[in-house]
C-alpha cells in the first residue's frame, strides 16, 4: 500500500490528474489483492514457506523498482514522442495511467497472495485477528506516507524507508529457514537493489524533469551512446525541486551560452506549469497590477490577493501610494517559506516577506474558506493568481461557487484580475476550456469582461455593465516596454459564435467539467 501511494504521488506530478491517478493505482492494486488471495489460497500447505518466501522476496525486489520503471516510461515518452510537449497530451496521460495501473495490479497480486498462506500455517490464530492486523498495515502505511509528504520528505527517502521495513520482514523469514545460506544471499541481493534504487532515483528524476523542460528529443542511435546525452543534460542547467503537501515547486536554472550570446535564465514551475522566468517576471506582475489600477481609474483602498506565494505581486504593490490595506491569502505555507529562503526568488521579491509594510498582511489558508468567512469585507481590487486547472482537483478554483464568493467580496465599482491562460484553437477562437471559464465567471455575476495579454494573458471582470477599456494615457511612464505591449485586448465576446457559446458548459464544484 505504501509503495502504491508513492507510485500515485510520482505519477500525479507528471500527469496533473490526482483523482484519476489515485483511482487507477489503488483500484488495480485492490483488484490484484483479490486475485493474489485466490492464488495463495490454492497453494498446498506443505509448500507454504517456500511460496511465502517467493512472494515476499519478489515484493522486496520489485516494488522499489516501480518508481524507476515509472520514470523510465515517462523519460522515453518525452524523448521519443513526435509531439513537442507529449506530457500535455491526453493520450500520453492515459498511457502513463495505464502503466501505473499495471504496476499497481502486479503489486496487489504480490501482497494479496501472502495472507492466505499465513492463515493456513497459523490456524491457531483467529481469522478476525489476522484480518485486523492485515488491515492495520495499510492504515499505518497511509499515515506514514502522508506524514512524510507533509514534511516534504523526498521520494527517494520514502522508498528507502518502506524498503527497509519490507527487508525486516524478509529477514524474519530468512532466519526461519533451516538452510540459511541461500536466503541470506537473496536478502543481500534485495538490499543491494534497494540501495541502488535510492541512490540513482534522484538523478533519474532530475534527468526526466529536465528533459520535460528542455523538450529534448532522441533517436534510436542515442541509446547506444547515452553518455553524450547525459553530458548535455548535466551541463544545461539544474533543477531545484521542492515538494509540499499541495504542489511541486521546480526552479529550473539555465546557464548562459556565451558562444551564442544567450543569457542565463531561471524559470519557476508549479506542478510543471510555468509561472514566470527572469524575462517575463516584470511583464507578468506589472500587467496584472497596473491593468487593475487603470480599469479602476482610481487608487484602490482595499486589495485582496489570492495565491501569489512568491511575493512578487506584493512587491509590485508596495511602492504604490494611497493603498490602505493589502491582504494576501496563500494556501501553501511551504511556498511562502521557499520564497523567503530561495536566493533567486527572494532577490526578485526584494525580501518582501521579511520587511512587510504595515499596510500589508499575509494569511495562510484556503482562499475559498477565507472568502466564505469574510463576506462582509469588500475589496476594490482582487488579484487571483492560481495555477491553471490542468486536473479535476484544481477545478474548484475556477468554479461558479468560487467566483460567486469573489463577486460578493467585490465592491460595486471594483475589478477582479485573473491569471488565465487563453488558449486559441487553430481557427483563432478561444479553446473550449477557456470558454468554460469565461462563461462560468459571467454566470457568477461578473458581467463586464476584458480579455487581454498576447504574451501573458489575463481576464478582467467588473460587476457593473460598463465596458472595460484601458485608458493608455493614464498608465505610468515607468512601465517596461514589454508590459505596454501586453496591455492589449486581442479578443472580445462579440467575436464568439453564438451556437458555440450556448453549448459551452458552466463549471461547478458539484459537477466539474469542461476543463
């Protein structure tokens, strides 16, 4: 069970589909438990110990290898797929989920076959007691993995810890054999496999993650000379990975290529989705802040920021005079801690969390709960900086219910700015996912909208009926040129096909769809 949870956690990071990944890992695992129990029940009693040893030894050797098999499968899909970004394709996601289901099913067979054998050998123990102990194991496994994940323990350490627990059980069986030489040798082999896996897993993970970000491609000839490819991967930057209970944070550092006059770069990814890099950080945050100020046509007194744990929106707002209160609500406390200590991000946000102005406060909590519990508080400007809902788990952040709360917290003349990747189809119209989000927000009472940003896209809403338009004469002169170029609206609702708009669903917490 513990290894199945690790498998699901690892695959979820690459697919972004937590619910599907859990279902297609634990479901086949439980099915394998049933089939394994049927097989174990048919083993004759005189062969009990030899078969128990085989199943347990195979488990100890095979299960630590499952994360390696997962990463290897992901690596080959990235590098040998004709698609530039294969992990963004639904077909690739289903292939990876199928691999997870197969591994989980085989792991379930190995685990399920052992209980009937033990029950046959120990008839003096009551069945209900044995079953109670058997079910206690998965409970302890779940608690252990959850605690490790909540304390950001790396997957390699989790694998090593679970493997050692399994080895202790295997050692008990080894010393119960009359002839101990062969079992002890097999025990040593299993220990070597575990050490090798935990040693090479972080390196394989880094290579796989960097391949996804670099969009590398290989040919069959490269398989015969992997050293050259590994040198390129090793030379071309590094990845700092931080796991939190809510997300995976990657900082991808790319060194400068002086021979080609290419400067270095640093890119922040959340759950593998790019947030900003050194070239877009000013454009992104200036666009979000000053678009809101311009559409308001006044300095907001009360501002609410949802998300934005990197502190860059706070930094952008810090030097604007006339703002009375800025409240930021961030779910992930470890994101805030990382933004404080990481030298790249803390330099970009100018240490805002260590020197927070008196008119700013940072709260750790869920944005939905905060809005629900503070409906009496009204804001002139709300900035929503959430990850894009690439899975069902994030769909609630783009739901009718959530944006109904946003509407109730917005003053009658207020403006909400939302980070929203606007995907266009080959026919230059909004994709179904983007249309769903726009229609959901309008249904929640955010009537007037402005979609803008050809480089970093956003959507602005106001509860009133006035047409939202930028007054370019009132933008401050200090804005970066790239910000000015991004403050244009390439799309309007009037360009929509009425039939397509009519068929577009509304996303709700109770019926998440269309994303």
